[in-house]
C-alpha cells in the first residue's frame, strides 16, 4: 500500500494526485468522481456492473404495482429501486398519486432524496444504512403488508426479518445487476497503477474479482489501499481474500470519501 500523506496535510489536498479506482456502474459514478476530485484525487473509472431490467422483464414488479392499494408500506433499499419502480408506474399508467397512501421506508439518504424529489415523505430512515438497522426502525410491522422492490441479488435479511415480525412481504425484482467488460482504455488506466480501490456494493467486489482475476487482484491490493462503503461490502471483499483498510462510518459516497481522507490524515 502506498504511504498515506502526513497528518499535517489539509483535508482539501490529502488525496492530491492519488489515483482512485471507481468500480461503480458508469452511469452512477459521477458523484463519487466529483467528490474525489474535490479533495485532489484522480478518479479512474473502471465500471464492474451495469443495471438492467430484471430477468422477468418486470412481470413480478408490474403485478405488484397493479395492486398498490393492498400495501401498507413500500421499502426502498437503493436509488435504482426508486428509479425502476417509477419507470414502471409510468409505463402502467400510474403515478406518484397512486403511492400516496403508502408509508415509505428508505435505507439511506441517497434513496430518501430520490423519493423526496418526487414530492413524497419518508416515514422511516434508519440511523445505519443497512437492512438490519432498517428492520429495527420500522414500527410495528406485524399485520402490515410490505412491498420490497429490490435487486434480484439482494440479501434476504430484510424480508426474513419482517416476516418473522409478523408482516406479509411481497419481494419483487426491480432490476438486475450484470457484469460489464472493461474497455481497452479502462485496462490501460488500471495498468498505470492505483493508490486506492473503492467498492460501493458487494456486487462491485464480486464482479471486479471476476474481471481481473485473483492473481492480478492481489498484485493491485499489495500496492493500494482498499476502501469499502460499509460493513456488508467490506465483508464481501474479505471473503474474496482482500485486505480492507478503510470502512466508512457513514455508508454513503460522502462518508466513503471522508473515510479515505481520514485514513490518509491519520497515518
């Protein structure tokens, strides 16, 4: 791992010139890249995933949305979930008005922002942006009917927890995550060296390892700091043999950047 900057370095420049690998979907990488540039880093786009329609071409999601009036809650665990649900509402001739009776839960601030941008109010957002914390934050789920539009590879902790608490849960795939093939420019950028590798979801870890292979991954990791957006992503990285150097305390893009800055300042 490259040596972090001196603790006397200004937060605005602590990552100055550091080459930071961004493994998010290309269409979702701009926020992280912008925040990295703001602290002097050089973001290297190396998308590992692409978000596409679910394998059932929205059949299950559409069926649930046609029965929105039967649900008490809708729980969103990603911005992608919000995006795809509203695309399907429009396709079905429905609108935000048809969701007015629902209590809405959002796993974190980015997801909440996507919902409030549509003029909706958030009933629940947990203090920690993981499924377990969201489950604890939802009041009295027993007897309530929940709609969970999620990635088709999402963890089942939220669904199981709600069901064990006495709720009726309809979990449907809202989108599908697929691996993308890096461009020649992506490979060339990677081969010029990396100071920090960032992972913002377990899927980015799994697909990155599949892309580069374990041998190349270990070579990269020997010379780079590995940063994860939260504990679930960090666990996925460790399970694949990576040493994780930084785990954000706030499981957001801003929290990830702040954690990297703090790590360099502290060493």
